[in-house]
């Protein structure tokens, strides 16, 4: 086989880079990772802070505004984000599937959006809502954290496509088409009903309106048939805001199989890897499910409610004797590498699901201060600075800008 001169030079440079890092001390690599975490813009596709605050009865009153700045609760706050180099966590406007039946999805979405804007307005020295990649860059340069927003579940769109440009004006930059149940737009990966066998007729209108309005289409949570129907219908790249690889979690449709990863390459989209242990390692997930089953059986046999004092005592003792298993930062890197092997470096990003996956985060990535640990692991595996910058933000910025550029052809769709 004849190697072209340019290809030979590229191979030589890569081998040289690997050789340099293989000879670097662990401390040097760790320091380099910390430096790069502060140098690069880090975008996380999915952080569930708004709903966590809602569950804890956050109110739009000044005495509550310190919560996102520094707290020992949850996985995100300003201080830890600064330490980890996080510049733009997509605030998840999460709408539980129950709101699809009971109503109130739009009202909940509006209230969570108001919460994010309130935090940014009252804490201007720390945060600002971001509507575009250019906003993110400007906000980072000011020393603050950008708060773009993504809506998790398209249920608030209800039956009215005109609500899509409305939500774009409110700051929504992507919409996850559904969540844990089929909705009016499409089928969910978690639901076995298969109401539409993919997209509904209305769902096709929704994705067309999203493209015209400049809102990224998020295919996390959708069924496989929905995924392929979306990709056949769109004119822009799509994202998976918080999904990982099915190779490591066989049978878990919520993750993406190899054919889907390859299809994302053809679409030009980005897969943003979820950090939850259940998304990373099928064996860990299976063992933990069995432990949960045993705990539930124990509570039932004792006639105890999990919320009772006696029940809590039993739960605490059971957890001491049967600790939860966690995946680790190396496994997150394995998912990234798998996507890179199939689709290339231009199609992977970070979508942690911090504050959304409970006590299942991997060792080494327990909160938003830990991104340098992942960069360190990738540096050890030979990833270049250019590679890491693409993973941290370059890839999602490309898709986000392409969606905005496409929408510029349809100014009337933004009214």
C-alpha cells in the first residue's frame, strides 16, 4: 500500500504526540488536563438543576438566589463549575411524562424558564442566559457561566406549532422530542406502546417548525424508529443531548447502537455522552437492579414503607451491607472512543445528566468540578488538544450554528 506524503506526515505527528504523552509523568498530564479545562469552553448538553430546585421548593425570592452559587446539595453550582472548567451547562427544562395526561406541561415549562432567568438576573456577576454559541463565548470571556436552555420533552408544545418560536424566544435552544412515554410528537424508547411507530403526523410538523425557528432537534429518549424517521426528514444536524452507546449496555434502547452512531455521522450530528452508571455499564446496572429488587422485597416482607423511620433504618443498613456499584471515568472515555471509532472525532460531546441520574454517577465524575478527570483520561489515551476542544464544545457549537444558520432563511418563523 502506498502512503501519500501528507498522510504520512499526519501519522508521524500523531505517533510523535502519543510518544510525548506516554513519556510524561502522571502529574504533568493531570496539570495539563486542569489547564485545558480552564482554557477550552466546556459545554454540557444536559444538567437538571431547574427541576432539582423545583423539587426542593425553590421560590423566586431573593433569599433563595444563593443556592446555585455554592451549595453542598446536588451536582452543580457556580463554585464547583468554575473549578471544573464548565462554561455552559444546558439547563434542562424537564417536563415529566405525567404532565402529558394531567395537563400543565406548558405552565411547568414557563415556570422553569422563569426560574433560570431569575437566577441569571439576580446573580448577574455569576450567570447569564445564552441563546447562541456567540453568547456562550462572550459570557465565558466575562468570567461568568452561560446558561443555555434545552426542553426535555416536547409536551409543552401541545397541539400548537406556533408555540415552538415562542419557546425559542424564551431561550430554548433544543427540544428533546419526548421523555419516558409516547407523546403527541413521537414514541419513546422507554415506552412499549409504540403509539405512532415513530413520529406522529403532528411530529413531522413539529420538527419542521423547530428547524425554521432555530431550535436543535434532540433525539435522546426517542424510539429507534423515531430516530430514523427524524434523520430522514431533517435538513440540519441533530443532537443526542445525553445518550451513550448501546454496545456497553445491550438491550438498553435509551442508548444508541452502532448503526445509529454511524447514521449520526451521516447527518452531521453530535452524540453527547451521558455519565450515569446505568448508561455506561450494563453489568453495573444489572447488579444494582438486583440489589434494588432485593431491598424492595425486604421492605415488603417486613411490611415497611420506604418513607417511614423504620423503613429508612432498614434501607440504610441494607445499603451499608450492599453498597451501590458505580462505573468510572475510564468507562466514559470508552464510550467517547467507541463513538470516535465509528463516527469520528467531530460527532461526540458531553451530556452528563448531572442532577438527573441520582446516586449513579461514576467514580471520578461525581459533580461538575470533575471534568478535568475526563480530559486527563483522554490525554492518556492520546487525544490531542484539538480533539479535546471539539469534544468540549467545538462539535456542539458547529451543530448549533448550522441550525441557527438554517433558520435565518425563515425569519417569519421566529415571530
